[in-house]
């Protein structure tokens, strides 16, 4: 196995990518294990070439709406787990969700993500279904809606799809069964999550998944397996980011906040994963996650330079933002400029990229997958 790969072998691996050759598992792992500055820059540049070639020099915007922090799950790493009683619960009304989406639409967005803690009860299902129907109506069906609302039954996924949702994000978190078990209570199941991803695809969604990067006990080999899982399951979109400890969680409570060096390491690992994901998966949409920005002010721009092509500015009403702390030091909780993010426009343009707000930005992978099948109206 090519652990401790020399500069020569990294160069050779990158050459293989440039020649459009498939990489072996060991080669993918070698890329994830790069630590040397020059090699890192070569990896990012290589992934960026793949991005430019397969999805273009474009970054799509999705407006993120955090509709509620109420969650029935109890994941050991997550700040809004049900057992964290320090969280002040909030739950947007149907009207508030619709207003957020319509406001995004009026500001030029053609794609939003509605995210909330997981709830599987009939009231919640109806709440979302109603919001979707109104959004569709009030935006003349011109707004692509991504949902990120956890594990649900096939019937629920179908109802939301019928009501107007187009895409669904459900992170697998990790595909290593032992690690998954360490991170979740016994009633949370990796298999259920895999089944949900299959169901989402069957229903017709553009399907996204992702993992946390740099979890305790996680290896580069695990992360390669995660990326191969995404490839095998024909995933259209990838949303993944570095793990950041939250002090009100079982996993994070004994960890001091990251110091600058740890932040840098977590950021680098996140960027390497984006780069290797781009190299392996090519035409999928990959988000430069907000957690990258939590680790460095230019984290999302670095994400784009490592191969990401989606950014999700947070449009949630400031009154709620501080209560949606999945991890510590989450950025933008006081940022008023989310809607008209001139700064972002400038920084992305400076990379030679076009920041695209008015395009649905469907995943090219999805478009290829359903080439002959028109999208549901
Ligand atoms: N660090 C990084 N990401 C986290 N998430 C939850 N907790 C953390 C954390 N401590 C991510 C999970 C989840 C998504 C909503 O947020 O991947 O799927």
C-alpha cells in the first residue's frame, strides 16, 4: 500500500488523473494522506482542473433556510441532538418557511435548501408538504427546492416530492459500521440510512450525501470507502465538511475548542476530501460547506479552488440563527449580508469563477443519469 507516498508517486498519481485514468483505492488514499505543502497545492490544482472540465468555472448558490432545530435524533456529535437541553427550540411556521423561500426568490435565488432537525410525525410531514406547495405556487415553480430533513418513510419522501421538492440531502456521516455505531445511539441505523438514500433515488430526487471528516477514530481508508460508496450509489451531490467538536455533546464535551493549528488541520482534511471527491466523482455537485468557513475566513473560496462548485449562504432569519449550532463557532450567526452577498461575489469572481445565483444548477451527474427523462413539472 502506498502510505507515505513520495513526491514522485503523488506526481504520478496526478498525472494519471490528468490522463483521465481511474485511480486505485491505494492511490486515492495516498492523495488523502498528503501533508506536504507543495503536494497539497498540486492536488487542489488537479481537482480544480477536473472541476473546470466537468462542471465548468461556475459556482452555484443555494439559499439555506434552517426551518427548525427540533430533532428527534440523539447523534453524539451534534449540537441540536434531542438530549441537549441547552438548545432553545425554534420551529418556523409554514408561513415563515414560505416567506424565507419567496424572499430568496425575490433576491434572485433559483435554488434553496430547507434544512431542519429530523421529525417523523404526521404534523411535520404536512407542515413541510404545505410549505412546498405554497413555495411552488408563489415562485411560479421556478425555484428548485432541496430538502434536508433526515430519514423518512418512502411515502413521506414521495409526498414531499409530489409537493414540489426536487433534491434531497441525507448525509451518511460515515460508512464504517463500527464508527457509525460509536457516533450514534443503538436505535440509529446505518442500514436505514442507506435504504433511505436508495428510496430517495427511486422516488426521483437528485440525491446528495456526505460525511464528517476528521472524526475521532476515522482513518483515511474509511474516507476513501465513503467516497467509493458515493460512487457506487450514483450520488448526484456531495455535502461534507470537517467535524468540529461541540461542547454540549457526548463526543465533544471533553475536547477543548480547536486551536489555530487544529483548525488548519481540520480545514486541510476537508479540502483534501473535496479534491479527491472531485477527482473520483467528476460531474457531481460538491458544496463548499459552511463548516469550512467556520475554520477559516476564506474556507469556502479554498473549497472552490479544491473542486467544490456549490456555496450555500445562510438566509435564516437572524433571530433563529444562533439556535442552529450544529458545531461550535458556526459562522454568520450575526451576518446580515447573507442575501446580497457582495463580498462572496467579489471573492468568487477573483478566482476566475462565475457566481451563479439565477440558475437551478442541477447536478450534471443527475442530468446524465436521467438524460431522456424530463424532470417532473
Ligand atoms: N461537526 C461538523 N458537522 C456536524 N454535523 C452535525 N454535528 C456536527 C459537528 N459537530 C453535520 C452532520 C449532519 C449535518 C446536519 O451537520 O453531518 O448531517
